[in-house]
C-alpha cells in the first residue's frame, strides 16, 4: 500500500515549489461557491463556519422576530431543524491552507493492479520479492482534473515524507485528511470547544458532496490575510515531488513486498512449483 498526494498546478509555479516555497491561501477564499467565476462549484460555502440550529420541538432555543417568539409556527425540515444560524471566527477564516488530493493504491476505484505480478527470488536473503504495478486510472485522473484542476494545470505528485520538513522548521500548523459528513446537522457550534477542536471542525470537515476531492490539508496557523504571511520556505523538496508535462499522464507505482521463502513453503498450496523455481535459480 502506498499513499501519495497529488496537486494540479500551473507549471510556472512548480520550480518555486521544488525549492520549498509553500504557498497558503487564506481559508476565507475557499467559500466562493456563489461567485459567478466559480463555474465548477467545487468550493464549500460553509468553509470555516459552525451552526446553531433550532428545532420547533426544542424548548431550550427560540427564534424571535419583532419581539415575538415565532418558533412554534415553524416546521422542521428533513434534517430535524427549522432554522439555523451561521457562526465563524474571523481568525479561523485567516488561517492559510495548502490543499492536495490523497492517492491510495488500495482504492480500486482509483487504481488498477496490473497482473501478472513480477516475482523475484533472492536466495542469498532467503526472500521472495513480489513487485506489483499499480496504475492510476486515467478516468479518475481526468475526473480529478475537471473538479480541482482545469486551466491547463498539470499534476504534481508529492510524497507525504515532505511533512517532516515542517517539523524541522518548527512551523505552527495542523494537517490531516478532510472528513466528509453526510449528516446535515454536523458542524454544530460548541461553546466550550478548545481552539484546536474549533480549527479541526472549521478547516478539516466538509459536506460529502465534495468527497470526490479527497482532500488532504495543511493549515498554517497564522494570519494569511496578509500576503507576506502566505509563503513559507521549508528547503529544497525536489526529492519529494514528481511533476508532469501532460494534464492526464500515465502515473503508476511499483510496490515491493518481501516474503520469507521458508514461510511461503509452509503455507503455499503449490510447494512443488516453488521448489522447481528455487532449483532453476540455483542452476542458473
């Protein structure tokens, strides 16, 4: 199993990324779903926001209009509430975010395992190595390009190992996969939530309608509404990334798995075939 990140970028910015210049966009720029220029409608209008929801059956919360309690006249929707109030912390909206998509070779919707697998005998180590080629489906890559790419951007593969460079620099941040929820009553305002809990809910949760993005986010915990705060340097990362010239290239991974020969012989059903392979190897 291999996990990588992929990000579609304008090719002119790739050399800067290779030099370790990480650009973070403020979260408040991510909620432009209703912007007339957002033709793909991929941005979440609820980025960085929490909710107080009122149910007509909840006697602890009431909705007033012109001094009159109108809660009893309202009807709950299918999600169990009749009104909602959006809340957000301006400091959270200023947090910088770097986004990419998670690739996991275990996901058969995204990858296909090419067969036959390549088996390599290593008698000196008493091991068998099995190489499996996992090819990223172009149908998935094309779909991903349509929702988070576009504008002739090209894909860049990024190894998760590059995250350790942030720790070396002691940069204040949080990172992780975005959690997608189906329940429309999620992201409720919690008055006793810690600062970290509030950030996780605001930055790392999105409605399931955006789940195709399979986002991994790095949140830079400083005021990125200021342009000078949006870029940080983590050192050269050319060893951690691979860029492509084409929008929809062929992308594949070779995974190596090692097995002890004696253990295989104990459990394999075709012992004679394994013995034959070993004999042929010894004779060559």
